[in-house]
């Protein structure tokens, strides 16, 4: 699943859309990496009572086979500024189904005052969450607590970061490797089998001020990548996350559709199986809901820069501003809750930290329950777009 940039924890005076991108520390240069998420709150670590080991020994001699989930789960990803981080799966009831911990990939910079832009080190299939550790090892976590090693990618360093997206059927993995310099990033995209790395395809490479993130898969024959600035010094709405989405052939990298239109209509929230929302940058007063063939579904009126998240299949849009979360149809505004994504068509989740606990809300009633975990939104299960 795709992500939007991290912003600081919600307060009464939160400047949510002045820095839709990065925490104040990251944009100010105190942290060399801006790790993208779409949660209004940073995270620290998840509840230890449900923690599962992510060590290599967790991989049994017979690795459990992936089983598509029967329910829906949110994926919360812990703070990327600490030496280890947590990955938690949250049900629509707000309960933590499973949690795992991993070493945090190295901070990466653009070799100057600019911060490197990278996505969260996670992905989701229709069965499992996948997460990367500091050595580039990718492991999985299932809602029943099963965990183990899946594959590995080029290890993170102070100037390199690998980002990945696993196909919905757990068969293929798309990997983008960025080598950051003061001039931007050298980008390389490849796709291979998740199990064993076979059928390897080197699909694309480029260098410059823009790079790509692997956002997810629409089915098994459409790979979604995001156009993103390679580096940033922060500032301005939507400075530090996906600008537009490209639907490409995972066998050739041929672009099939473009979702959004940078710089005039930039992506305003993480995509869903129904598509994505882009927001006009001329005055931030209008957004457009787009499907995966770049068709316009509807237009929305806004009152300024706003996060906008499209529900998986209902057509409802959650809109998040400094006051809370509102919806296009059939639901009341939830004041003070800054949603960062949908779990299913009836529930949204907010990220959070020790000061601002994550919560799950039922959109039809506005009922809110706390979550005994911390982190930024990193997607959902099932994870196919």
C-alpha cells in the first residue's frame, strides 16, 4: 500500500497541511531521512503483550503458506527514528491481532542539507504484512501471528534505500533501489519471484530530481508506482510524498495509466482498490476521485489543503483537516480524530504515539475505540489495490 508523508502529532494548533510532508525535526534537518506515512502522529513501539519475534530463528523449517484474510486489518508501523520499530495488525474492533519487531533501516540522506524521501519499509498482500529490517531482510506477519523470512533486498545504507511492494497473491515482489546523492537519486526497478528470487526482471532505471516508490499492485498484472521528489528541504503542502501514480506493466514497465497530474493535481491520500484522490494545487479548493484507468469518478469541494482517502469499494471519501475527519456521504464528522486510512468500508483508523493514542472509528455512528499499539498508517490487509 501506498503512503503519504509523516506529519507531527495532532494538537489543537496542528498545522496539518502546511507540512503534510514531514515532522518539524525532519524538515529542519535534524533527521536526514523523511520516511513517508499518512498518519498525523509519529509512533514509538507497539504493545509488548502481543509481540512476536522477528529474528531469523522465527522461520520454521516448514514456512506457513499464505492464506488470504477473511476480515480486514490496518497496518501500523512504528517510529523510524529509533533503532527498532514495530509492525502491528489492527482489527476493525481496535484490537491488536499480531505485532512483530524489527531493526530499523539506516537513516539515509542526499549528501547535503536536503532530506532523502523514502516510503515506510512495509508492504501488504491479501494474506500478510511484509516488513524490512536494517539488513534488507524482508519478513512477513500474518493476523494469526505467523511470521518468518520471505526474501531479501539490497541492504539499506546511509545513501541507499530499497523499497518494495508484494503482489496480492504473495508470488511476486517489485523492488525500487535508490542511491541518493546531492543531485537526487539513481533509481532502479526490478521485479522477481518473492520465493527464491527467480524470474528476475530489471525493468527501469533513471537518475535525477525525481524517483519512484512501489506503492502496490492492482490485481497481479498492474504494478502501481508513485512519482516522488528524490530529496527535499521541506515546506509547502504535499512537498514530500507521491505526486502522481503510474499504473505499469510488471513485465515491461510500460506505463498504462497516470493517476493524478503533477504539478496541477497531486495525490492527496493513500490509494485503495477503488482508486485515488488528487487535489488541485491552484487553490486547494477541489479534489478529483480517479479510478485505476484514470477515469474521473467525481469531484469534491474542499476548504483548503486536505488529506483525502478513498474507501476500498463504497465510494466514500474521508477528508482530514485541522479539525478532524469528515466524510462525503452517510457519516458524521469525527472531531479531533485525524484518520490516516480505511480498514474496510465502514471503519477508519488514526495513527498515534504515547501522547495521542491511535483509534479506530465506525464511520456510520462515529463511535471510536482506542488501539493498544502505536505507529503510523502503513496500509491495510487485504493489501491489493
